[in-house]
């Protein structure tokens, strides 16, 4: 994980110096980019996903960051594994200031009328219930921080209907409401909870869309900026939401989609 040596004091509003961040699903894609950029901003970061080897590889790749990185593998769909992740974070750093709920899944492609109950429940459990559980388990550490920031990675899919990824979109809409509810609950303790709703971002998760010339051309046509987004463009938003610059922002969903959601034709 490469990181810059620029002086944090030049931009104190965007500094994460001295803070500790746990980022789930951070061995690749958007989660990895968020971990890298938070380390550049000074945070000590926990790289976490179910793949321990991949986590170790990302953590070991940090070279000159202001913040350090450790790998703690966990499956956030499992209560015991989730608690172990937070316990290991506390042993390592003694605190938690930033929690990024990025890990998610989309196990079904097709009509909601054909989805099995088990698959629907799995989607909701992985993408909503697991986030709420992780945030709830983190609450005591976030309270001690005094300036806790929780960021849930949702999707613009949460704003739209779909004939083929309806269950995923339902779960992502649920994440937005989860952020609003938790922001109400935790606001008096100065713990902020926000969502980021990415549009089409160039990751392995969305490769079926951006790697197909016809589909890619369609997305470029309906996106005012005329291109697919990058993981760093989501990471930059996450750093902002975790930083003092966003200290009066909570319960919000920040859309990062190149303008795709404003397309009206």
C-alpha cells in the first residue's frame, strides 16, 4: 500500500492523523483504495476481508505512509468473526475512530419473482444486517473516540428499480435508511453515520458492465462526465467523510456517479 509523505498540517481539515480506521472488504477494489487513501491522510488502517492472504498482501505493500496498516481477516456475516475483528483492532491500536462498511455481495441475477427466500435473505443479511451488527459491536469504541465516523458503501442502485438485480438494490436502499436511523441514534454522542452511493466504478465486482463495449457505451452516454468512475474517486469521498472537514455531515448519502442519476431521458 503506497502512501504519500506530504505534511498533514498543510490541510488539517482533511487530516486523519492519529485516527484508526477499520475497512471491511479492503483486500481489493473500492475498499483497498479507501484504505490506501486513509493511510495517506495519516490513519492507521485495518485491512479486512475473508481472505487472510490477500489482506496480508495489501498491508505489507504499505511503504511510506503516514499511517500504518495491519491485516485482520474476518467474515462480517459471522457474529464471532465480527467480534474478533474488533477485539483484535483494540489490542493492536487501542481505539477505533472510523468504520467503513464496504463488504457486500450480490449472489443473484434475475427476477425477484424467481428468487428463493434463502438467497433473498442472504443478500439482505450480507448487505444490511451484517453492517448493522458490525456498527453496533463497534459502538463502545466509537464512543470513546469522541469523533466517530461510520461510512457505509451503498450504491445508486438503491435509487432505482431493476428487473435483474432487484434484491441487491433493495439491500442498498436499506443501507441508506440504516445510515439515517443510526445518525439519529448516535448524533448526540458525536458519532456520524453516512453513506456513499457509487455509480459504475471500474472494479472486478462490476466488470460485467464496464468490460462489455455495448453496456459501457450506454453508461458513458447517460453519464454527464462521459466515463466510468475510478476507485480513487470513491476513496476521496470516504476520506472527506471521515475527516474534520465533514464534521457537520451525518445521515446523508453522497452520490458519486459522474452525474448518471441526473440523466432524465
